[in-house]
């Protein structure tokens, strides 16, 4: 029976028995499948990066990691596990799809700290935090900082699987919403540094003469940069440039690029060798 407790999930039994270790009931058949699998079939997929959603597990408890892996793989999920937060950080990049299960009380970097570090690196995978203690304050803080959910260990397998499925679905929906914005950013990434400076001036509402004065270039040079950037971007009008600028910013700024708002544009530092 599931018993809600301040936003957590706790497993109890009708006859009052103590809960078995999490997911113990799945170990026998899953272990048999593992023994019959080809050598290397169950190895960590960190180096292959399959193009399907995966579930990443970060927990220093080897027994729990193994139990979670078996449970999730039995449900058809690709799984990768790490014992430390640093190993997880080293293996992930923003293009990975799926979700993460993080132990809240990891040694060294905590689950909350790891969640923050992932966000700073542009890795926006939904995070499900696992806590061995019913700490409501920590749960509230985790949700406030962007966690998808917080579950208390031991958690009923059905609850965990449902939460993971919801997190993966949320990741897919989020990426679909962001696709037009990512495409706009990829188009802007084609521009050279000087073309990008001219583009920023244009979408900030400055005339070529003003951009030339700010950058220390001639107006004819600005015209050349303007033609080149419009060709690269496939844009024919100023309106299309502004629409591209808006699309690149609508879903939040790209952490690797700066986008000026109209009226706030400042030119980059002048280079004396610019022509």
C-alpha cells in the first residue's frame, strides 16, 4: 500500500511487516536474465550514447544501483549508473534524452548540488531525487530548484516506474517545444564574430551608419557584413532577422551566447585590425 507523507511515497504492508529492501522481488528473474545475456550486453552504455531516452542512476549504494537497474531494464528502459556525481557530470551532455534518478545524500557533491551543476552546464534532464529521510524542507527546496519529483526510499516499484515514465515524457515534450528555438540558435551559430556583432546591432534597431561608428568600421563594410549574414541566415528582410532573434530568445537565453534586447545593444571591443 502507498502512503503519502508530505509529498513523499512510502511503502507499507497491511499486516505491518517491515518493507523488504527496495525492488527485492525483481532480483531473481532479472538476475537470471542477466546470466543468460551475452557478455557485455549489460555493460554501461556511457560510451555508446544510444539515440533513445535513458535513465541515469547516481547512487553510492551498489546494491540499490543494481536493483534499480534491473527494475528499469525489465520495464524496457536503457540504463546507465554511476556511484559518484563527478562521473555523471563527465558522461553527460545537453543532447542526452531521458531522466535522472539522483540520491539526495551522495558523498561529496549532494543530489541537489549535482542538479544545480547539471543545469549550469545546460543539461536539462528531468531529475527525480531519492531520499532515505522524510525531510519536507529538503523536498520543497528540491522542487523549487527544478526537481521533477522527490521519492522516499524504499519506493514501491510501480510508483517509481510511473514517475520515470512521466519524467521521460516531460523531457520529450520540452524538447519538442524548444525545437524551433534551437533551430534558430543553430542558424545564428553560422555567423562569424563580426557578422554576429552586425546582426546584434541590426535587431537592436540601429542603422548601418550607427553600427559602423560603434564598431569603428566604414558603412560600406557594414553593408557587406549585412548582405553576408542575410545570405547565411536565408533571410530576405529586416522582419525575418527580428523574427529569428525573437525565436532564439523565446525559450530562454542560450547559455553560450548573448542576445541583446532592443535599446540595450553594446558593441564588442574594437579591433584595430578590422577592415
